C-alpha cells in the first residue's frame, strides 16, 4: 500500500509522467502516450516523429531477440551533438565572441565501435572530434575520424609507440594534439617529432586550484592525479623556448570532474584556466585552443539541483556562462579569443541507450489473517501488537508506528533468548505487517504525512526479479550509487500499486536497484504494477549510455546483453540498423580462460564413465551431450522455453 496523498481523480497518463518524472529527466526524448506506453521522440520535440517503445520491443521479440536488450536510438545521439553545437553557436554570436567551438567525444565514456562511428558520422557536420587516452583508443580514433577539421585530443600517459601514432596522424592532416600530463613526455614528443619530421601540436594539462563538488571532486585541486603544477608549466615553457618550439604549444587543458552539478564550479574553473591561458600567451606561446575537459552533467533524477545525480543549470546557461567568462577574462588584456573545446561524453551518449528487461517473478510478504484468538503466551507482546493495530487512526499514526517498531524488535529479542516460540514470532511478524499496511492506508488520507511514515514503503516493499545483471549492465549502481531513471515502459495508464525494489538474477545481495529518482533526490522504492498472468511486464532503465557498457563485468558469468540500434524516420517509422547478439555461454567461458573444446571432451569422457559404471544408459549419453552443446550456445540470461 503506497503512502501517497489521496487522489480525487482517476489515474491518468499525465499522472504517470509526473509520478515517474519523465518530463524532468527525459529532455524531450521520452514521454508517455494515451495508451500508457513510453514513447521515444528522437528530435527532442513533441511535434517531431515518435515511436512506441513497447512496439519496438514486440518487433525485437518477433525477430527472435530475447530480453534483456540494450536499445540504442541513433537519432538521439545526433540530436545531442546538434543541440550542443547550436547552443554554443548561439552564445558565441550573441556575446560577440571572436573564436569558435569544437566538441570532442572521450572514447572512454563508451568505447563500442558503433557508438564511436555514429558520433564521428553525426559530428562530421560540426567538426566534432574524439579524445583518446590509450593506444587502442588512439588507433580506433584514427581509423574512424576522417574529418581533418575536427580535433583529436591525446590524453593519458604516452610511450613512444603512442606518440608515433599521433605524429603520423598529424602528418596525414589530422588536428592531433598531445596533451602533456607529466614533464618527461615533452622530451619524447620532441625527439620522435624530429625523427619523423613533423611539427607536433602540443597541449598541457594543468592542475587547477578550483575543485568541483560531488563524486569526482578529486579530479581537480592540488591533489589531482593528472596535470602539471605551476612550476612544471614554467619548465615546459622554458624547454620549448630552448628548442625554439614555443610555437608548438597551442592548447591548454584541464578537467575538474565528470558530472559537475553546480554551475558555479564550472565558472570558477573557466576563470582560473583563462588566467593561465592569458599568461601563456604573454610568455610567447602560440596557443589558440582552450580545452575545458568534461563535466557537462546529466540530470538523472530530474531535480534540477546541485545534487550529484542532477545539475542546477540548463545547457544554454552552461554555454553562455563559459563564453561570457572567457570573454570577460581575456578582454582585459586584449588576448585573442581561443577555440573552445569541451570533452562532453556523458551528456552526449547518456540519453542514447535504454536497458530493457522483463520481470521474471515477484517476492511478496502477504501476512496471514489476524487470528480471531491469540495463543496463550508467557508475555503480553502479541496483545500489545493487536491493541496497536486496533488504535491506528489519523491522529495516532506516528505513535502507532513508533510502538510497532518497538514491539517488532522486542519479538526478535525474545525469540533469540528462547522466550517465545517460532509460531509466536511468526504471528508477531504478521501483526507487524498488518499494522504497517493499516498505517499506510490511513496516512494516505492526511494532508501532511510524517517523514518516517513516508518511508513505510521501504519496509513493505516487494522484490521484483528482473532478467538482467546489475554488474554487467549497470555497474555504477553498485559501485558509486548512481541513480538512473527506472520506469515501466507500458501500463502507465494504470496506477502502480506495489512499492518495490528490483533484484537482478545474479546470486549476489548487491545485485539490486534500491535507490530511485523522485524529483527531489532519491527514494528507496519504486511503485510498480501487479504482474498479470500470461503477460510479460517490461521495465526500462534510461540514460545508461555513458560508462555502463565499458565498465560492466562478468560477475556470475553473465555477459553482454543483446544490442539493438534503431533509426527513427521523419514519418515515425523506424528501422533496425544494427543487431548484435549477446554473449553465449561459450563466449563467456572463453573470456575467463576456459577451453570450451577441452570441456566438451571432459563431459564426453565423464558420460562414458557413467555408462560403464551404470549410472546412465547409452541413449542417455546423446541427450546429455546435446543439452551440453545447447547450453554452450545459449544466451547467459533467462530464456523462455
């Protein structure tokens, strides 16, 4: 029984939109239609094309694709890139900024080939580039980035091979920048550039005093792992002067966090970086590029605050504040306005992917009816609980709640010390739940519900078992308590009635989602619908495009899910442009160094031994080996018969 304010009208789809916060976190890409289905609007506009998400799921199932599925909506990726560049262009024009803007996508945020290819394709029109922090990422970027006007930013530690790759990319006409993380890298860059015969484009990463709040606060400040301090910057300048290569220093880069929720932190960082940029110009460096790193946040919980899973600014405010701050600082010394670079990854790809899965079962605690007569006991515990049940009323909900918790804890202590039986404890637990259900029902009629009473749902919650793995598909839920919007993708014209948490199918107590956005931060349960006989119930986890695929692991040997990419046409039709089968059991075993062929041979040998010793018959061997082969070829997740 949910604790919510009593409604005076019938549940509507608008109630669902408000209740699940779809308009708050959906950025116009997701909404609910009159049938109660989640709909996708790839342009981010209601008047544009849109498709029903449950219909897409049906088409996937008709094609033989099992749940869970990671659905990628390619148009959304293009829309995010377009919106970012157009918003910066608007700010540049209105503030009379003399430079330009170029975005780059950090490959580490989502390294999947089709994602990076799609970004390069959609971003080509806007000269949107890539950022690489390792040799594999750099090789991927060079092979995909064909636009010579786009920037290729090389971060991270660099060995000779890494540098040579970047120098040859420069020689082929790509705008490749080596961002120096430690002073020793400069010598190797200069040495290899001289040998290959190419003028390198050099940048430096600086440690700002400015820090952002939140989970990634250590990305900035004096104790940050990457970047140069003031003394090291001077060393780089002097060495380049000695080599007559100061004209190679063209870019200043910093990064103070992946998800910067407070616009004030962004402004402070830009201001400090601009002062350093101005000083580099005064020292004679060529410069021309100011790379602000990542940080453009995603409003996962829809609260529009400076909470870690939100942001207290719009995209327009972000762009205008950056352009205005750079202009204000640099105009004081008449320093030419640089090309602005941001490494927005999370904000570009988060909306692009939705994890879809079916609910396999529900675990509910339905108490036994209140007995007409309580058993005789040596204490008054059960009588006290029954009396509390009878006295629940609107004016006494808080007192009854307090007493109920006390008596529940007392029952557990008495049982532990052998003073009540298991049957008496069972009655006490049932009475405890009856009281909470009655309190919840009574509180729903109140204008103001006490805070503790609002949390009754956490105690009453059911467990909905989803066909997915948190560790594979939503690792940040487990690792850093990241909030993601979770919503039923259908039946939203029906009022949800069950407070729930969501468990995955791993045998791990951490394999669950038990924190959900509520528009004001987070709550411990989500309201879901009762399951219907012979009807699947589907949930979607939204905004999962950033980091989740890259960081996922093989806990309990659940592998990559099936992946489907769609492109939505202007007439609201859509095409399946890519389908990737998830890992088979054999694939996963090979990842953790099992020799599948050797396993088959051992099973055959064991089956033969079982025949010899009389455990099975000869005809059983064929069935067993067939089942073993089928199992190896099968999907690692739950499959319908």
